[in-house]
C-alpha cells in the first residue's frame, strides 16, 4: 500500500487523565497513549520481540497505539491522547538530515577519499503550510507564540494573552485505516516553531505558514500497527 497525500492529516495532541494499573484494570478504548510508567516487574504492557535486533522495551515517554482491553499491571500507567484535526493545514514538508564527522588523516591520502564517522544525532525540520482560519484554536496558539492575543468571548469578557513561546505536539498520519488486517502508519511530531509567515494577497487565500524543527526531547518517531478490530 502506497498512500497518497490525501491519506495523511496533521492533528493536535491533548493529554487526558492517566490510567493507573492494578488488579483487573484494562483500557476501555483503543487509541494512542503516552506511557507514563512501566511496572518494574511483571508489567502487562506489550513486550518487544526479542528475536529482532536493535530493539528495546517500552519506557516512560513513548507514544504507542494500544487496543481496548489492554491490561495494566500495578506500576503500569498510560495517558490517553485526544487528536484534534488541525483545520487550516494544506501541506506538511518533513526533512531529516544525518550528521557525520570528518576523521580523515594522512593515512587516507593513499586511498584518496575522506573518512567519516556517523553521528548518533540527526536533525528534522520543515514547513507546515495552510491558510488563515479565524476558527482554528491551533492556529491561534501558534500566533500567540509571536504576538499577544486579545479575545472577546460569548459572555463579553475580553482577555489578553501575553506572547508565550511553547512547544507544539502533533500527530501526523501517513496512512489512516480501520480495515482489519491493514497497516496504519503515523508519526509522533513534536516541534518547536522557528518562524511564521502570514500573507495577505490582493486576490486568493491568505496563507499561513510556519517553519519548524523537530523536538528530539519529546520522543518523536514513526508508529506502525496492524488493525485488529474497528477501534
């Protein structure tokens, strides 16, 4: 399955109340969860396939899809995540760059090619494009990183929100599916916003674009799962 652009969407993540494990505790809904804690022994969370290479077990901070009925032992805890579609987005570019260090010495002269060592770090960045949308709370939050926001509510209150820098936590779907047996592909997409552009052309839509850097401190990563049942 090779998904097209229409198969992917960008969502804003909101964390719910943690579900703490114990006797006979199980999840009541399938969905994305953030691991809060893992029992030091006899955890009920899914274990890794030890026949694979380069693996590790789940740890606090990981983002994962769990199915309804997943048991949670004492010491296990997960945070349910609510995904809200970001209405103003049209396109998302996402680039990753690996790093290397030049370790060429005089013994490489005979070969005539430089020698490198690979860095354990990479960088991710890109641009999220869209249109000005006065009804988008996600867009308002982005604007508030660069400008104060003054807002009147339905009750006549007027509130001024000071400009505040904050990290943004998104989930990007590459392929969404609820068909049993098919593979879904998502990307946990935490970012810091580097710059923002709002255009006002004479004709056409008002563009709203921002450049971002991927935030490695908030566990970005790609999530695959095979659909077992309709969530």
